[in-house]
């Protein structure tokens, strides 16, 4: 069997405390479709909301466990620092800045990261989000067919050599000052609707924090078949390495596949799970057979892998990265139209068959979403 290579992300699952607020933010404000309203199968008193594009295309799926009493988490080693959502152009990105700012969301950027431009903000629970442009891409400072071979030092002034702030890391004020868009780049009119050019096409990249970036490199290449596409430094923290991996065939990078990590070598500043944090990230397996092969492969690497769990819309296996991040491999099939019409996804509370006898109890505990 050929070496296993994931096509990229299937979904990311985050922790929220207020389902109606999450629906308003990701649905109404950011324009994602609610593609499934269900409960956490391992904790049926809690909502599990799925958002996505095109009925829940893998790579565009954002999911939330609602735990009303979850304490606020914090990013750190073994956690996700931020989730970047993709937008096509810098012009559309500026429209997002206007739309979000008008909605009372504090936004910084756009910042030119070289490979893309980035806008930063947080969701109502504190999850750090980014809106990143599709281009210009990773081939601006090394050949497209030889990405990730050399350590690239970002050109001045993107590398702020004076910044030494760990673990608080990002120097927000310096970033804002250095990257303030010119007045002419501002969008003069309010943006009350998400226009088609503004469509957020799911996961652009996910950035986490590890305490051993070379160990992480071996792991993601060996366990998941990702390939390094950029070795550089964190542009907001000159002493921290920043590596990017993706589905990369030596020519092109697959969509929704870029995982990036900040290397906090030897740091014990461990992430704290909770509200506003990522619970886990899921990569794709194209079929149940491939997932089964993957499970064997992961077991052969001495990883502790769960049995296959039926999540109704996909099948899942779970394991941990060496720095502690919880990972999943989820199948593309059967998808979200398995228990309600494709044109009415997210309309009703859906439960797996084994929870149907408890529907009355479950519905009484959940806040209606309308
Ligand atoms: Fe990012
Ligand atoms: Fe998951």
C-alpha cells in the first residue's frame, strides 16, 4: 500500500459557552452555514454545532462543543494558538475588517506576512481567529518545487528582532503600528451583507504551539504524511521557529491542509483546555479502508489510538501528538445529508438512534436556537 498522506483537515472543534451567541457569530456575522445541530455524543447534555461550506465540505467544517460552565482556557504548548480562515483577496479582507469592526469586534491588521496577509480578531469566547488571503503563497522566497528545504529568515521589518515577549508572545501594539493600513485602503461604506467575494472558505491554516519543533516535524511527516513547506521564524517573536506543513506533492499545496507550529523549545507553558480554545483538530481519511490502514500505521508507531467511533456523519479515530494536542482522523463519508435533506441541514436537532429514546430529556436541557 502506498504511504498514507492525508489530503488535509476535515474539521476543527472548539469550545464555546453560549450556543446562540456562537450561532450569531459564526453564522450571521462570518456567514458560515449551520450544517448540523446535534449533541456531543460523549456528553449528550451539550450541543455540538457544525458549521461549514457547501453542506459541510471537509476542510471547511468548524464545530463547537457548548459547555456553558467551561472555564476560560489559554493557549500554550500542546494547544492551538489560532485558526485562520481563508479569503480570496486583500480587497475582500478589508471588507471583513469593516464588517467586523462595525459589529464591535476588535480587529488588528491586515498584516503582511509575506505568504499571505492576515487580519486578527477573537470570537466571543476568546478563540483567536485570523482571516488570511489565498496568496501570494509559499513560493515567494524559495522555489515552488523545493519548499521547506532551507530555514528562511523573514526580511526586515517583518522580523521584529527586539521582540522577546514569551509567553505573551505577540506584541499587539507594535504590530498595529507597523502594519496600519493606509486610509485609502479602508472600506468607506458599511458591509451589512457577506458578499460572494468575501466568502470564508474554511480552514486556511491552523497554528499550534509545540515544545519540540523537530520532534513535531518527524511526527507530522511520519504519522500523517504531511510535508514541510516552510521553515522560518515567528514574525512577532524573533527567537521562535515557525514551521509550516501541508499536503504537498512537490509542486502544489493542497487546500485546507496547512498546519503551522510555533516552536517553544523546552517550554512548560502548557495550554489549558477550556472555553475559547480548540478541543481537537481532525484530518481527513478518504475512505473507511484508508482509515483502518491509518489506524494500523499509527499503532505501528506505538501511538495510543482509539477504536473507530461512529460519529454519524463520519467515522473517527483519536490519538495525541507528542506535545499533547488531540488529533482525529475522520472519514469524508457519509456526510451531513445522511439524516436530513441536503437543503435543510441544521434545521432540526438531530440525534443518533441510540439517543432518540432520551430526546425529551435532552431537548429540555438545551437552550433553543430558533
Ligand atoms: Fe496564522
Ligand atoms: Fe472531531
